[in-house]
């Protein structure tokens, strides 16, 4: 397990740097980023992704079900001299805004969808509609399941945390490797849940379109933009030809970026 998983302020700063260098520029062609912009991050953790938006004057809100992460987000924002609202709640249990004016221009969902179980993904996408302004956008970022570390095994310990593609092995072999590497029962259970919740590019495309979103942009990365912070590697997009090859592209995509816009008239959706 890398030191950043213990040093949460370091992780906060690394998130902030990546968001400033890549997320801001990625969403800017689709929505203004200024003092009139409202931003929500679902699964905000320590809030690092939101800090650059706050620095540009945006009104930022983060929601997360981990009380320690919310406490850290409040503390780190206070130390950074910026304002942000942080909500302790499971997003699916949190009510949609009653007023259209209380919805958001930008919704960030980064490294979250691959943790949501398949039976809950559809409802998750639909619930987002109720938080999004009619001309707003949703930014998704996630690792394609088949990439070398698409199973998040790097959060484990020992030799298994450094082995690529082992998450693609049958469950019994994968669990055995994690156990022999020194992973705790809790770590193994978490990684097996991620294995169940896997997300591929093709699954995401189908899910987005079936829940009433338009895919305004998709960018597949051979070298994840966040690797600049983690490994001092420059981000690199997947080659266009490889990006166009269904299924095969998943093995090379360390991060998939999406911009979704809302095709539904969310003011009339009954599920709100």
C-alpha cells in the first residue's frame, strides 16, 4: 500500500493538483467555471478534486458516506482558506433539491462508479438527474476494468499490490494471492466487491444512454492524468485507432473521462 493511502493530506494535495491540471480544462468547454458556477462531487472523499473549483470562485459541495473523510474535507478546506459545503450521507439516500435553482451546473463522479454494485448502477445514474441543471454536465472518471490495475489491487499489501491483471483471475485464485500477500479479511472483501462492481467502457456507454444522458465527450487515457502526481509520468491519451476497438481498448485504458449532459426533462421525472 502506497504512503498516500495513509497520509490523507498528501492525497488531498495530489487530488487537487490533478483536478487543477486536467479536470478544470476538461469541463470548461462545456460549462462556464466562475463565481456563478455550482459544483457537486459525489463521493468527494477529502475534497481535493473540489479545491481548484473553489479557488476559481465556484460554490462547491461534496457528499460522502465516510465520516472521517468528511471531517478531513472540512479541515483541509479550512486550512486552505476556501469555503465548501460537505455533507455526510449516502448519495442514494440524500434527497434531490426541491428547487431547480438549487441544482448544480457541474457534477463530479470520479473513481466512484466502479465501486457501485451492478444492481445499483441504474438507480445511481437516475438519481443524478435530480441534482443536475437542465444545461449542466456530469463529469465521470473511472479505470476500465481490464486495465493492469483495474481491480484497485494496489490498495492491498505485499507482492499482490504490485501484480498487474491479477484481478482478472478466477475469484478463488485472486483471493488466494491476496491472502498470501498479507491482505486482511477487510481488504480482501473490499477488493472482491470491486471485482463484482467492475465497469467497462462498453457497459458505461450503454448505461449512460439507457438512463437518459447524452455522451458529449469521451477521452480514454493510456497514462492516467493522476499518474503525474503518483509516478511523475506525463498523461497520454490512448491512440485513436485503439480507442475505437471495443473491448480491446479496456486493457489499455487506465482512466476513462466522460462528459454527460441530460436528455431528460428532469423537472418532470416522477422518481424525484
